[in-house]
C-alpha cells in the first residue's frame, strides 16, 4: 500500500463519520467559544487592575468581577456543550466502524483469514477503533480549536503591544520546526507499536488455542519466553514513543515560559516608559496563562492525531482488501436444485505456490449426477480438501468451472450456493453454543423432528446423555467432547441443513469400526436422494459411495466402481489397499 | 455466589462484601505491581516535586516584578528587574529539563509495569489447567490480556504523570498562595466543598458502569475471536447475517455504556473548571476590596489570581486520572480474578527427583470425572511395565483420550493415583514430567511460524539436522522441501497452509524429536492415507523400541506393532491381553478386528 499523507489518511475516515460531522463541527465551535471566553477574561482584568490602581471603588470592582465570573462560567458551559455535542456521536462512529470491519472480515475469503494473524485482526477491531473515536471526538476538535486559539491569542498579544506579541511569535518558531520533525518520526514508531500490540495479541490467542499441545509437551516456559521477548520489543517501542513525545513537550513548555520571561523584561520596560499600563501588563500575563494549556496540549494532540492516522491506516488495510470471492452482480437462482455437480477442467493453485510448480488442481473433470455419491481418493496433500473448498467457493477456481445444475457456482449468490451445498470439514469446527444451535447452524428453523433425525443419522445419541441434553453448551470448539463425538456433530450439522449436495471431508476418520458401520448404514438413506462428494482415506468409507474418483497429480485419473478400480488401477491399489496379493498385510 | 477467581466475573452489581473482596484483590495486585518499581517511583517523585517547585516560582517572580522591580525600573534601577527575569528564565529551564527527565524516566517505569503484568498474566494463564480454559474460553483470556491491559496502560500513560505532577503542582501552588496571601488561600479552601460533592457524584454514577464496560468489551472480543476462528463454518453455513446482528447487539451494549461513562465524565470535568472560575472570581473580589482599602499590593493580587487560576489547571488532568483509574481498577478486578485462579493440576513444591525414567506406569484405583461431574472413568487398576507398547482401542467416547490425558497429567485423577516408576505424577516437577511423558493430541495443532519451529517445539534446542531427521522419519521431509521456503515456510495460523495429513505428520515429527520415555499417540494417524500410515508405522517400530507407549487408534493396523491391547468401553477396560490372544478369542476385540480386517482390501 502506498503511503498517503497524514491529512489524506485522516480524511478517509470522514465518509464513515458523516452522521457525526455536524455535531463535531458544532463541538469545534463550542471549543473555540470556550477558549475565546477564556481569552477575553484578561481584557476585563486589565480594566479592573487599572481602576484599582487609580484608587478604584466598589462600584467599579463589583461589575468587573461579575463580568469575569460570567465569562468564566460561559467558558465552562461551552466546554460542557462541546463534550455533550461530540462524545455520543463519537461512540456511534466507533460502533459503526466496528460493525463494518466485522462484516467485512466475515465477507473476506478464507484465503485472507489463512494469511492474517488473528491478533492483528482483533487489535484492529478493538484498540484501533477506540483510538479513532477518541481522536474524532476529542483530538480533532481540540486540535482545530486549540490551534485557532493559539493564533487568535497571538493576535491578542499583539494588541497589548507589538513588541510583546513579537516576542511570543519568535519564541514559537522552534515549536513549529519541532512539530514537523515530530510528525515524521512519530508516525513510524506509532505504527510499529500498534503492529507489535497486534502480534502480541496473536501470541496470546495461539497460546490459548494451542494450550493442549503446549501442555502435552510442557512448553509453557518456552512459549512464555517467546512472549516475553515480544513484549520486550513492544516495551522498547513504547519507550521510544514516549521519548519522542517528551522531546516535543520540552519545546511546548519551554518556549512559552521563555516568552513570558522575556516579555516580563520588555513589559516592565514598556510600563516604565509609559508605553503600557500596569493593567495591560497584568492582562498580558493572564492572557499568556490562558494560552498555556492550548499550547502544551498540542503535543499530545499531535501524537493522538498520528496514532489515529496509523489506526485509520490499519483499519483500511482490511477494508480496502478486495473481496475476491464476491457475489455476482446479477446472481442467478436455482429454484429447484437437482444436485448435479460438475467439475469442468478445474484448475486451482494457492497464491504462494512457487511459479515452477504445476497447478495443484490441474484440470479436474468430474461429474456427480443427481443423487449419486462419489468417493474422492488420493494421497495426503494431493488436493482433495482444496477441491471440496471450491464447491462452496471458500476458494475460487483459478481456471475452469464448477457447475451446480449447469450453473457456474460463481453465478450464484454465496448465500444460495451454500444453501444448496453443505459441508462437513475434516476438523469439526464447532462453536461454544448448545448442541442444538450447533447442529441447526445451517437451518435454524428446522423442526425438532429434523434435528432428531440428523442426530440419528450421525449416530450422535450421546447428546441425550449430556448434562442438559440438547441444550448443553459444548464448550469452545467442542473441546468438551471426544474426537468422535465432535465429528458426528459436524456430520449431523451438514445433514440437518438438508442440502441438495453434501460435501463430506473424511467424515468418519475419528470413529471406531462399529460406530462407523452404524453411521454408514444410517447415512445411506440420505445418500439415496442426496448428491454427495465424500473424501475418503479408508476402504470402509469408500463403501458409502456409488462410485470412486481417484485423484493423482492434480487430476481425476480414474472414475469407477471400487472393485473395478481395485482390479485395474495400480495407483488406486497403492492408495487404498493394505493387503498384498496374498491377502496379507503389507508391512 | 462467590467471587473467588473468575467466578461471577460477569456480574455488575456486587453486594458490600463481594465488592470489598474484589476491590481488595485488585488493590493487592496494584501494590504488588508497584513494589518492584518503588525505587524508580521515588526518583520520579523527586523529579516531579522539583520540577513543579520551579514551576510555581514563576508567578511569585512576576508579582515581585510588578510590585518591586517595576517601581524601581521607573527609577532607572534595573538590577532587580534583571534578577527577576533571569530567575524566571532559569526556573523555566529547570522546570522543563526536569519534566523531560521525568517523562523519559516514568515512561520506562510504566512500561516495566506493563511488561510485568503482561508477563504474569501470560505465564499464569499458561499454567492454569485445561479445566479452567475449557470453561473460561480463549476469547476471555484474550480480552483480559488485550483490552483490560489497555485500560491499565491508559492509566499509566496519561494518568500517572498527570496525577503526580498535578498533585504536587497544586500543593505547591496552594502553599505559595498561603505564603503570599492567606486570605485568598482561605477562599481556595472553601472550593473544596463543592469539589468533594461533585467527585462523589461522579464516583457513584460511574462505579458500576466501568465494570459494565469491561464485561461488554470482553463479550465483544469473545464473539469476534470465535467468529474468526470458525470462519470456514461460518461461511459454509451462512452464519454471517446472524453473527452480524448478534455482534451488533454486543457493540451497542458496549457503546451505550461507554457513552454513558464518557458523558458523565463530560459533566464532571467542566464542573471542576467552573468551580475554579467561581473561586477565582471570589479571590478577585475579596482581593479587590483589600487593594481598595490599601491592605494588599496589586502585584500580590495579580500573583494570587495567577496562582488561583493555575491551581485549577491540573484539575482536568486529575479528573482524567481519576477516570482512567476507575476504568483501570475495573480491569484490575478482572485480571486479579484470573491471577487468583488456582491451578487444579499444580506443580509440586518439593518434587521427587526422577533420574532416567524407565517408563513404568501404574494406575492405582484411579477414578476420573470432568468438572461437569459425570464419571468418565470409574475406578480401575492398570499396570504398564516399562517398554511395553500398548494399543488402546474402543468405542468413540469410551474414555481413551481421557485416560491418555491423565497419563500426560493434563488432568489429575479424581481419586486414586497414577505413578511413573513408582512416583506419583503429582510429585514430579513439570520439567521432569514433560521430559518423560509426551503426548500427540487428537487435535494436531500447529502454531503460526515456520515448519522447523513447529517441529522444534518438541525439543527447543534441536539442531536443524535433528529436525530434518525427525521429518524424514515420519516421511514428511520431501513435502516440506517442496514448499516455497522449505523448512522456513510459515504454516499459517493453525497450520492452515498444509493439509490435514501433513499437519498430523508434522505433529508427529514433533513428538519424534522429543524423545520421551513414555509416548502417547492419540489418533495420530487418523487423517493419513494408507501409504503414509504404513510409513509412520515403520518409523514407529524403531521409535518405540525401549519406550513405553500408548497408541490410541480406531484403525487397528497399529495392533500389529503392539505388545498388548486394551479395549475400552464406557470408561472401563473390558479386555486386556496380547493382540494374538485377543484376536483368537471371542470377545469384543475379536469381533472388531474381524470387521476391520474384512473392510481392508
Ligand atoms: N492455504 C494454503 N496455502 C498454500 N498451500 C496450501 C494451502 N492449503 C493447502 N495447501 C497445500 O496444498 C496441497 C493440498 O492440500 P489439501 O488440503 O487439499 O490436501 P488433501 O488432499 O486434503 O490432503 P489430506 O488428505 O492430508 O487432507 C498440500 O500440499 C498443502 O500443503
Ligand atoms: N473436557 C471435557 N469435559 C467434559 N466431558 C468431557 C471432556 N472431554 C471428554 N468428555 C467426555 O468424556 C467422555 C470420554 O471422552 P474421550 O475423549 O476420552 O473419548 P475417546 O474414547 O477418546 O473417544 P474418541 O474415540 O471419540 O476420541 C465422552 O463422553 C466425552 O463427552
Ligand atoms: Mg484434506
Ligand atoms: Mg479421543
């Protein structure tokens, strides 16, 4: 991504903050008003002091004090108004952005999720967004208001006496120079720190998801050491960041103080030569006090703005990613799916495959007639799972077509396509919800009878023995179930969706021989009417299918009945058989 | 209901006792974080005190300038003026350089605290048992370690400096005012009454809400993490819309409570400023009268006004600190809850030494149930002599993995004991236990990072040669070389870059390289094709020599390399004998084996 300037980057967020902009603008007005009230107080102070000096009376004192009080209260009310105006809309913008990035992430294809570390996504949806909100409703408003105030204030200082004004102006020059340097240096460190925070979140997430492995190998300390190293890097970055902020702070504090010191010198001289009244000098000094906070605030407002800039950048890195696998503009529909699935000269390669390697799927041709079930056989890593992913467009073909009832799957909306085709993955991917919700994931409106039937087919009777039966929450990723139980729930889930086509990736691998036989028996009733593509490694699973397709070197090299292939195809025998010609185990 | 550890974490309203317990725990944690940095804090304080002291000198010098130096300057006596201005500039320089050092110094201190807390939380969650993680969910652990830590970072980043500087600034300003003009100081003191009321109001109205934000934000994260982890299923089963509306609900919960908090602060903060304004007006009025009757110099009044105004300057910062503090202490409540959780599988304090484990395992009246209470393994005895290869088979859900998890001490038996070479597993140090016993879990989990790193997890100091040897032994070396960067190829999160079978092979290589006395393989070949499985079995024959091993498999081909077969059903071992004897018999295993054998071609 090309580096955009700070302003251009910041501006990108505005379309998303449209609804809040009027109130933000009003908030700026309120902020400016507050500052102006604050700045005008010294004007009255001047008259007050002058009148006191010339033997003033209570009659002059009281109204002037009241004026000062009134202005002070107005300042307070303006601040109140500013906050009331900008804060709530800011939270709406944040919520809107959060919904947006979540929706976008769900929309982005699996290939995106494979590549992006999970913590980087999470940190974008949490920390970054709150940075953006704070900037919009606080940083931006004050940055503009305080900047203007400083300029106006500088102008007012000139009205006391041009020499005094000039002193302040000259003293502020280093601030501007430093400010520009800061902008350049800080940005890269801010980015680094946000990225490193994301990396840390990734490590945390993996350390929890992989906790079983870490414990089984006793690698808790090892991973903690790695984590510590990462946390230490972040610590270094944060310290560097703080150093940069401190670096600009000194100028922001020192410059005005120096100016005050010098103008005290000049002021006293001016008063002694009667070019300025004592009241004028007091008011001048009071004005500089009123300008102190806006000036000092520029430091953190600048860093906040730059933090927001990187946050916005990071946000748009996700939002700008094109959704490669999107719905067509005019999706076709299949009103009555028959369930004919055809792979027509399908080519597929992962984007990171070396150029000299042939396509992973290198011209797959295969037809599944309606109601037919086909077993897909091939050695580990030959591309079976990748082929199944093409059917529901978890990935898109890089050449050729996948057709459902003659319609290219890319011409259907994803929603519809995934209603017609339902999958059971090699790993169960369950959610920490009730058994019921998990099984009915693909068809939430299914009846109780359908649910029971699906569980019956998958031989998942064990669910009735769970503490709360179908309403038992099954724990994160179903980890409170046994491997075979998880797999059967995933199978039940696919079946319960009542699709025209079932795609089952090695669906019985975690089942014992007896249960496997039972599931197969029950599944057969479904498979008579439903088209099915079943990835299999074992002859027992192959029994489920009407025909077998053999995958080799990215192609379907043979299709036929199990017995035929066994008799005629060497590679098929190599993949599937454990017995030698004499019927003995090959070892 | 108790608030022990993480229980009751989502509750907002707590009764007095609970609230006290939780607060105490949070405060304890805070103190324990501060203890190691107390020396640094003293330095910080010194820097701040000095810097603020210099800062406060300013208005006094101005007062002196106007009241003394000015009249003298009019009489062309310029020395006092030069002194005043010189003093002012010096004070300014001193202030800034002190503040600069303070900022740099305290940034390091703050980051050390963050580092310390991050580390503690990470190490502790790693130490907590599976039982905890199963119910607590990863999303919450992540929330605790991200958004809650952010709340604390916020406190340290802005709040810490502001508060220390602010309090000292106010103290010094107050003192200076007292010295300069006690009358004005009296008025200043009066302002504390409304300040106190306003602060009470703020406190009352935010207390529960901060707790709510923590809970709401954790919920957001949990949902987010679960969606992204299960993205394939989300897509395949068209869950996007439902998820979006559910997530929108959580977002709105978080937004509304957050908005409420911000709004309350939005009243509190200007409220403070206004109290300041009124105070200044009174000082002005009172001082003005005294100037009129000649009892007060105009310069003093100017300084008093400047002081009084400045006195309230840090109020905003203090309010922000208080705000951040409230938010951080809610976060600390949650974090301290996690830290309070005890390991249900603790490491012994005085471990028994085990030199060169032979691998003799023995179950003595072991009984086990998961935390939901149902007994999974009713009491049983089992002795596995050193060096024996066991095939553990049985119906799904029978309890095979559970038994394996007991051996690798992911859980402790609910009753009875499990010994390795006669030593209760509970008496072994983690280091020795893990060196002696290693399990390849049913779920082949790979971490993002290179293939080499993933294999080396079994032996962190492994050389590249050893890693390659392990990969070769399980037959995955060629495949690894075919990947774009060979052994350095990133396997992506959860090993998404490689196929299921390849994932199993890599996990297998990981166990291979660990070289333990007891090896447990839980369905380690379930996703492999037959040729690869055969290859692995060949490798196993050499690997298992001289080791105790428990091999769980539904594909009974493993039986051929086993010395002994255990058949499990409903948590009980119903058959236990040499494979040949069992196959020849008429029991369950004989039937299973026959059925399996018949399925082969
Ligand atoms: N996301 C990915 N990016 C790049 N390469 C990948 C990705 N996923 C898989 N591969 C590679 O593509 C090949 C095919 O993988 P796939 O998962 O389709 O195999 P499979 O036939 O299902 O194997 P298995 O029987 O082990 O499940 C493998 O060599 C794998 O390493
Ligand atoms: N973490 C857990 N919390 C609660 N119950 C659990 C947990 N893990 C497993 N169970 C239950 O304990 C029983 C035994 O599970 P276990 O995983 O040991 O079975 P298994 O024999 O390995 O089965 P499989 O062959 O399917 O892997 C099952 O009924 C399961 O639901
Ligand atoms: Mg696969
Ligand atoms: Mg198991």
